[in-house]
C-alpha cells in the first residue's frame, strides 16, 4: 500500500503532426493504411470482457470506396446487453474500490500509447472507415483523444480536491462516489475522440459503462479498446455493444441499474432516449443522469467591417472540412450586401481549388460522406436547393465508387428557408444576404431562425459590432467564436457543448462534464459530540 498526496501530471495539448512529404509520421501512416486496409478483422461484441459472435453482422466498408470491406462487425442482441449489464455490476465494486490514482494511471498510459506506438494505426483506421484526411484524423483520433485522456485526469483531480469548510470540533469531507449502476454511452460516427471519451470519462470517475458505437466506425473503436486493455483497463469496465440502436437502447433503458446516459448524436434520437427513461422511471434505483450533445445549425455572421480573407477561409474550412459532417460545421452564413459580390467570388475560387477523393491521396482536402443514408439525405437537400434557391458552386453527387458530394454553395432569398433552419450534416453552406443597414435585424434572424444553439461565429473589425453580437446571441451558441470558424474546439481551451435543441451543454473536455458522473456524499465527523439534548436557551 502506498501513502502520499499524489499529483497527476499537468497536461498540455498534444502537438499536431503535419504529415509533410518525406516526414517520418507520413511514412508510418502510409504503412498502417496498407496494413489496416488488408487486415479485415472480425469484430465481436465485447460484453463484460467476453467476446461474443452474435451472427448478426454488418460490413464495415470505406465510404470513399464502398466496395472495399474493412471489417465484419457482430451486432449486439438484447441478451448480449443483459450479459454486459450483469458483468458490469459484478466488476463495479472492484473498479469503484480502486483508488482514483490507479484508475487515472490507466488513462494516462493510454494517452502515451496513443501518442506513440498506436498513433499511426488509430489514425489509419479513422481515415479508412470515416473517410478523413490525414489532418482530420490527426486532430481527432490522435490529438483530441489524447487530450481527453490527459485533461480528464487533471480535471477529475481538481473535482476531488474541492472540499467543504471544517470547524475546529468537526471535520467535513466530500466523498465523490460513482453513480449507483451503469452508464449507457451512445456515440456518433464522425469523431473517434468523442466516441471514446463518452465511455471513458464516466469510467475514470469509477463508473462501469455500456458503450454503443456507430456501426460504420466501429473499427477504430475496436482498436482503441485493445489499446485500453494494454493500458490496464480491467475487463467489463467498458463493454462494446455495436448495433443499429433501438434493440440495444431498449434493453439498456429497461434495466433497473441504469444510472446515466452519455450521448452524442441526433436530436431526434436523444429525445427518444429521454422519453424511454421517462417511461421506465418507476423501475430505476435512482434518477438517471442524462447528458447529451446533439444537433446544430451553426452560423457565421459577417458584419460590414469583416475581413474578407478571414471570412472566406472560415467558410471553406468551417463548412467543408470533413465533408461538413461535424456538429459544429458552418451551415448558414449571413453576409451584408456590400461584401457579398467580392466574398462570393473568393469562396467560389476557393471551392474550385478543392480536391476531393480517396483520403489515401494526401493532396485531397475532402473525401466521401459516411454512408448511403447520409448521401441520400444530403443530395435531397441539394435537390431542394435546385428547386428553390441559387446554387453558385457544387451540387453534383456521385455514389458509383464512393459517396461523394461536391462542396456546395447556395444562396437563398428567404432567411427562414429550410436550408437555413434544418441540420444537413454535409458539405452544403447556405448564404443569406442582408442589407448593411439592417445589422440589428440580422442579429435577430440568427437568434431565432434555428432551434439549435451549438456553435456560431461573428466576423467584424468594428468592436461595437462584436459587442452587439456577443450580447444578442448570448443564448444562440454554447461555443461562440470571434473572427474564427465555428469548428475545432480544443480540449482544455474551448469546452464543447450547446443548449436549446443542441443538448444539455455539459461541456465535454471540462470538469463540468465529469461532475455529472459522480454522486457527492457529504461526511461530517464530530470530534466532541454533545452529551445532553438541552440547549442553553432552555436554562
């Protein structure tokens, strides 16, 4: 047994590798791209440490080359969820009894493994299964996940150090207990870092977790589960339960041991889960914690004083990187009429330079959208644009080899057009041009057009205009950017999350999120307890 007041290492954000030609990281990544493409693993359900081959399988393919199969994925059945719950409840006492620093060591080691020997492999899986460029994979699957592991440990220690006031005769303490039961983590296809943070953050705080990843990106998750095992994570702390969703969700929500839901995905699915909790509320041992980050219709608002080059770059990077498949992606843009002619010219010129194709060709800026369902949804919005708006660039869709959709720039005359209100989750940026004199009206449009409130940006050199936007759009974005694109939040620098239709704003990458996965217990110890029930006033 060890004694001492231990301190975890102070974290720093992982440096982003640039993968320049002839660089060591580029050679390593190209080697792993070939290796991962050729392996074709059979990925089992992982329930309480047991590998289960359910026989209900899903082909994981490359979105940019959907004839190329990456893995065969077994999907969890309801009985597999029950197995995972039973196993999790058995391992929970051991995991909860482990000291915080022992649990922290697992994730600190995982961060170093990912920063070193596992980096190229995890990035390669992200590029192939999610159709990410090397840069998008690097900032997500490597750097952000490393940051989550490191910073969560640091934030957790801060939480544990927060203790109540004690007087001379009594000692007051706060015990940060894990939740009584299991956490159900449901994660999206677009960010491997989010997919792994949602189960690992509650686990760090002593919870056991049932994790349902997205089928299409389960390959990277499977590799990270192997990494966590190498880092020392005990079997059963996190169970991996792939599947379409409803069957796994129904089984998890029906359990009396459900203690929390950690979710990132669509607003519709989150509402369904919340309603499911309400329907089962009388069966639970405690009220489940519900934490969710959902959809977005993220905005860029330009003032007449905006810098055109910075604004152009924000639209291109914010709207089209990773094919617009970011919950924070710039989707609606408000531009004053005085800037629009020149801005339109610059944005179109930039779009014309964009290369799109297989991410293994490092000269490509974009690749394919994730699957056929996404392809059909996005192409449907482009058809709507053809019928009721003006397409200035892009609009072509081709799914013969991969699910490719051109970066598309649309202009509408109606500021409350569907293209300005509904989440598209693809490379479609819609612009509304307003009269320079109607800046106040433009602020009101931004604030009231969409049901979401995730990210947004204002571009202006006039400080009074920036002040106006900060004030009037205070509740319109959980992450607000000034003269920067509304994407790319960094762990420890911009805790991420929004409200309204965008979720519960519990800020992943911060101590506020971790606080949701503990149940504080106040302990009072009286060193000199009273020996008579009588008070002085009774004399």
